[in-house]
C-alpha cells in the first residue's frame, strides 16, 4: 500500500509538472507575440509543436483562459485574447493604485530577509538587462512586482492584483520593445530598489504607481 501511494503521488507530481510546463510554453508564445492577439489557436499544430497530447493541451488552455490570456469559444475553437486600449488603460490605472498600497504595506510588514531576497532578484534582473536577454528579464520583473504585493500580507490584494497582472503579461512585455522604453523602465526599477532598501513605503508606492502609469505611455501605440 505504501508503494502504491508513493507511485500515485509521483504520478500526480508528474502530471502537475507537465501541466505547468505546457501552460508556461503556450504563455510564452502569447507573451512573445508568436501567437498574436485575436488569432485563432491552431490546436493540432501546437500539440505537434509542443509534443503533448490533446488532454494536457486543453487543460493548459483552460488555465490560460482563467488568466485572461485566451478565450475559449465552444464549437469555434480558442483565440488569443485581444485587449482594447480602454481595457489596458483601465487595468493599468487600477494596478497603479494596488501597487502603491502594496508597496506601503510591504515596507511596514516585510522582514529584512524578505526585502533582501527581493533586492537580490532586482540585481539579477539587471544582469539580464545588461545582456539584453529580454524574456528572462521580463519573467523576473513580473516576479519582482508579485513579490512586493506578496509582502503586503494582504491576501485580497494579492488575489486582485494577480488577476489583473496575468491579463497584462503580453502588454507588459511589449512595453520593453524599444531600447529607450526598456532603459526607462529599468531606471524606475532602480528607484524602487532604493526605496525598498530604505523601507520608505510612501516613496516606493509613488514610484511603483508612476511605473504603471508610464507603462501605458510605453504600450499605447502597440494596442491602439
């Protein structure tokens, strides 16, 4: 019985790992623009490209639909969700205030070790920036923002922020498409790191909020 339980446990881990891998690979295709907003998802071609069966592929699509990146249309197939400019602006506007609040709470509630971990992530981001490795930088960037929100200690804030954050992955990636835009975003992150190191919640909140507002400036031409 113990051996059976161990075997079933291993199978569950393997299944979860496969699911996460398929979700991550499809998400990357959407974020990088290989699957363009508004385009129909060719299931057969992607299943062959990813080397998976139909069941885990469709489970992955359901996860991405819950994140707001995919729309599943019964009998008509799935499409990559295309956000309107008004939707993008509205979400960034809300995110600006959520991240302001999260920054203030994080500076009050985080431990020194937690702050040190975030600052180390920031330093790693800069390494990827110097190498101009855009996708690794982007993923760490996303983790950094989620990290600050997580340190707020407010589960409601984490949930609401996570829902909006997931829907804007492609848009946020587009924001760094030009060298000037990317440099500006990095400069804002360096300001955030300084405020975080000083535990200056008001300053960190102001910069984080401005960072979201400036994201709209960097992406609006790409979503209009």
